[in-house]
């Protein structure tokens, strides 16, 4: 059975990420972000959302585990920051419904949502520049980089929260990530 761990970055929806994976039949566990990388046994990792970069524990170390990673909100920002991209304050701020345009319909994580989807997202901070090797895969009128992917390294990020009911096709994002982890 596919095992995907959710790294707890102290976000208010983190438990919903684990529940979404469990409900899709995945062996899953919520793991504290101070857990030693060698203690993580998984076919994939979700870097959860959270309040800020000051509380990301050992998340940077998990990027070297050679398993697919999905960064959600702060998790995507961790990917960008640690791999040479740039994160900054968003112009929009708090949580809101957002229409997201999918830019790459062949992307294994968000391509199936094309041409657009409605999501629940926070834009207090956001990725301003994707790291080398990443493709910008989704955009909106409130945030230029709503999603990004590095398919060679199986690293993916979404600014929005696929685990909440307000996101129209959130379950599909998790299904797509599970498929990536099963390859």
C-alpha cells in the first residue's frame, strides 16, 4: 500500500490533508516537522501549510529523501525558498475563493484541472520566482504563481489548499499526487 506522510508545519488545515489521503485509501501519518529525515519511511511527502517560515523545523532536510513531494501553501514556499526561488508578501493577503488558470495541461499534478479551477487560498506570502528546474503551472489574478512543478525531481507545489471543502477539485490534486507516488 502506498504510504504518504504529511509533515506538520502547524497549519490550521493540516489534519484535513492527512484525512483526505486516508479517505483515498493511502497509508498516511501526520509527522512533526522536527522528525529526523532517516525516521521517515514513505513513498511520498506532503509539506503542509503553516503560519510562517520560522516554524518549518527540518523540512529542508526532507527535500533530499528522493521521494515525490507536494508542498501546500507554506509547503510550496519552502520548496521555492530552499531550492533557489523567491518568496515574498502577497498583494492580496488572507483566505479567499480564487479562480485559478492551469497553464500546463500536461502537468501530472494540476494538468487534469485545466483549463481552470476554483480554489481556497491564502496569499499572505507567495512564491514570486520559481526555482531552477521548475515550471510555472498555474496562475490567478491575485497571485502569479499559484502552482509549480519539477517533474524530473517529482517536486510539486500549490499555493491553494486542496484539502478544504471550498476547493472544487482538491481531491483530484491528491489523487494525482498519489499516482505520482505510485510510479
